[in-house]
């Protein structure tokens, strides 16, 4: 089993440009694409902790990228790394390998429990050093692009694992397309005419409906749009190396005779916004741009060229790998196995989850801000800085039709996603009281849920 985990790839970028990535296009043609895949905590480290453990962030408690809210040290100090998808599979005789990005603030050479082979990026998001089974190796980005190095490591691992005979699980965390999204030199001239998407929510004209942290933003000006446009092109270009990496992996699997036995999952740890609702580039909001991610799965028995509309989450990946690997997922897991959706006979939509929780804390300096304290939030946190990441802590419920968000400062948002897919018109003030009651009830059931209770709350039982 291979998980290709990109960094900050939004669903739209891949959706609009799949034709430009022949290997990913082939992966989709040979597998199943999930058109409604989401992350429940749209920021790198919380999402990666969720992917490793199958839990909502309120349960694993890694709620930011940096100490003391998050980071790999927090994950370790809380004892979370002792039970992850890697340890579960290792216990069942799988060989496990991590190649590339693990979590924020991973430094040094320490290998967390559960990993037989480790080629983790050591250092910050600009680092080109790998911790290779206890040894730091630096790579000169002028000579070899880091994603090309990761591709070589991954392909080498696949070839060795095929010879070894025991089943394997590989986490392949790419550096693309995370900002600054430096493309490989051979891709620098690609996408010369690509234009930053300008959906109806781009530079939203009327933000009077929005909460204060959005409402107070001035219209975007060219000094903000130009760098977003450049970054967008570099994001597209940087993904070309990931496309090639995917192709090389599939080729290596085929050559070693393992392709028919191997599941390949392709996804991202969070989405990305660039200009929507007057927000410059970023993530970690409950808006669609940030919570939607691509998810493509190919493997034995997985129907080819199919798309599914089921709501699937980053919480689901760990229990899915556990079930596919015949390992037992612990009771603390909040997500559910996607195995039934990988069959010819997936459960109908009405027998699947109809809602999920989105949660995002705030990170103000080194201060730990609770996910949400309702109106009890201390005064000093009620007026967060007016930047993307300065929004108040939020909890939201996303159903098939609506997004309902509650902020720690008491502000609320409600969008009718059927009528208003771009989230231009916050209906909270004019909402049907019965609808509001229902959504509040669903949010209340999901907030603080654990294990099977999360799944029941998501199903609406
Ligand atoms: Ca990320
Ligand atoms: Ca509006």
C-alpha cells in the first residue's frame, strides 16, 4: 500500500488541470476518484496527525503546526506516535516506510515507532535534508530537486520490498506544491499562460455578510494578486515532478510484478485558497477551497475510471489501510474504512455519512487558544489580527447541502451550498429556524465526539 500525500494541493487545481498530468490522469483512469473528499482540520500538522491516527483533531490534540499547539514534538509528547497506522500494520507483519514530509517541526534523525525505513525531511519546509534511517543527508537543490530525490527513494524502496516478499506500506510525503513551490528546473517554463482561477468568490465584491476577520479586508489590489498569480504557476509546475514521481512508482510496481497487489492512494493534507473572499493565499479556514482535497485510489478490485460522491475524510485513511492490511484499528479511531467504497457494489449515498466536523484552532504567538470556548473566550482573543490566520477558532458542520460555522467570538456563518456553491451569501441572519436548529444539533453531536459516537453523529443517528 502506498499513500502519496501532497502538501497543500487543493482539489480544484488537480480537477482543472488533470489533463496536464498524464500519470495522475492515468491513475484516475485506472482507479476511483472521490469527488467529495475533505480534511477535517485544514492545516498541515493537524491533518497529518489525523491521517496517521484516524482521529479528529479534538481527540489527537495536535491542533497547530508548532509547539505547543502542534508539531511532531507535540505528537510525540502526547504519546500519539505509539499507535498509528504504521504501528498497526507493522504489528501485522507489514514493512513500513516513510519517505518525505512527515510533520512540521520534525528535526534531527529520530525515527518514530512503527517505521522500519525512514527517509523523512528533516528541518523546516525549505529543508532539502533527509534523515535516512538515522543519518542526515543533504541534497543540493540546484542539482537535484527534492521531489526527484523522494521519487528515487520511493522507487528504490518499492523494488527492494518486491524482492523481500512481505507486504509493505509506504507514506510518500511530497514537498510540492507547498509554497514557495519551486519547480524542478526542467519544468520552469511550463504553464506560461496559466491564470490564477477567478471564481465568483475571488475578491468577493460584497463581504458585508462575512464575519469580521473577512469583512474588514479591503478589496485585493494588484500588489497582492501578482504574487498569487506567480505562486499559482509555480504550484502547477511543481506538481509536474509529482506526476512523474507517480508514473515512476507505478512503473516500478509493474516491473516488479506488484502492481496488481498494490493499492495507491493519492491525496493532500489540506486545500488552499488564493484570493477567494478577499483572503490572500492560505489555508485553515472552513471554506470549500481549504477543506476539499483530491483523492484517487487504484488497486486490486478497485473499479476503474469511476467517480464517487460519498463524503470521505482524512480521518478515514488510517482505518482504511488497517482494514486493507487486515490489521485491527483501535477503538479510538473516529473515521471509517473506505473499503466498501472500493468495491463494485458501494453502499448507496443514503447509507453513508451525511455530515462531518471541521475544526480549526487559532495560533497567536505561542499562546494556546482552545478550539472554541463560545462566548467565554477571553476578551483579548475576540479581536484577532485581520489576517488569514488571525481568524477566531472555529468549529463547523459540513453536510451535503450546508456549511454552518461557529466562531469562538460568537460570529456565525451559514451557506446553502446547492444555491451558493461559492459561499458568497452568509444566510445565518435570515436562516429558517428549523434548519438552524437541525444544523446546530448536528454540530453539537459532532463537537467532542469520539470513536463510534463520531460515526453515529456523522450518520445523523
Ligand atoms: Ca499542508
Ligand atoms: Ca458576499
